[in-house]
C-alpha cells in the first residue's frame, strides 16, 4: 500500500484563487475579447504581395509604402485603441482586484490588474511577432517567385529565363516580369542607349523593405524572454 501524504486542499485552493486572474468573470470575458482582437490583427500583412502586373520602381515603391503605412497605423492606433476599450469596458465596475481607478502603487503592484495587463502585453507582443514573421516570409517568397533559376542568352534580342516548377502558374506559364525599365537614346545614334532607371536601385529597394523590420530580443533577466518586432519610423 502506498502512503499518500496529507494535502491541504483548502489552503492550496485559496492560494490558487489569490494568484490566478481567471477566477473572475470580467477577467475571463476581457481575455476572450482581447484574444479575438489579436486574432483579427494577425490577419494583417505589412507588405503588398498581391502583384498582378509589371511595375516601374516608383509604382512598386508607392505600393509597398502604402501597405506598410496602413498596417503600421492599424497596429499602433486602431488595434491598441480596441484593446484599451475592452479593458475599460470589462473592468469599469470592478472595485477590488481590477480597480482601474487605483491610485496607490503598492495596492496596484499586489493586485490582479497588473498581472492581467502583463498577460495582455505578452499576448500583444506575440501577435505583432506573428504578423511580422508571416509578412516577412510571404514577401520573400513573392520576390523569389519572380527570380529565374537560370538565364540563357543566345543573342542580344533572344533571352530565355528558366524557372522552377513551383514558380509556374496553374497553366504552366512563368511569372510576368516584376519590374520594367525604359531605354533612352539621348546621344548620337551610334551610341548605346541608357536605362532610365539604374537597375541596381530595383534590387536595393526590394532589400531595403526588409530592413524596415527591426528585431531585438532582450536578455533573460525576466522569466519570459520574447522577441519584439516593430516598424522603424522613416
């Protein structure tokens, strides 16, 4: 026979209720609503990867800058405001552990509101991290789709690009050219025409978009170490 040590259930239950933030209905409903807002935010994308035609560099720049601005505004303003409104609505009548009007720092530090806000902060950080990782991977995959695996040049007028199977569409057609360049003949007829736009700038801008993502991970001075992804302001 195995001896089972005595267990003080009332004391353990009291300790659990004191530590947990999910013993109050308003906290559970607030956490549920905030989670729904975070799931909605996770559907956002930073870059515009719905490219349906060949673009000039300036068109591509405006397209991506507009997408970045819209996503950044949503995350910084709209989404954060929704989270704040949920907290204010669910805890507006709470007068004890989740008192939003608490002015005593010691009471706030010992109360459950601080724990709940910490939980919300971590959930929001995870959401932003997910959005950036998803957007980053999708953007890279989109750009790679337009890059040929090889190029065969038989004459100045005959150039054939080779693509992998995954880069072809449903009908087996290769992708359309992502960028267009104009040739300008501004000199004598016997002189070589020049590009209206430096081709290197096309590549530089595509890579520059990725540099907008700043990734930092703090040292493990705390119990939870997380990655913070944020948009750099121009």
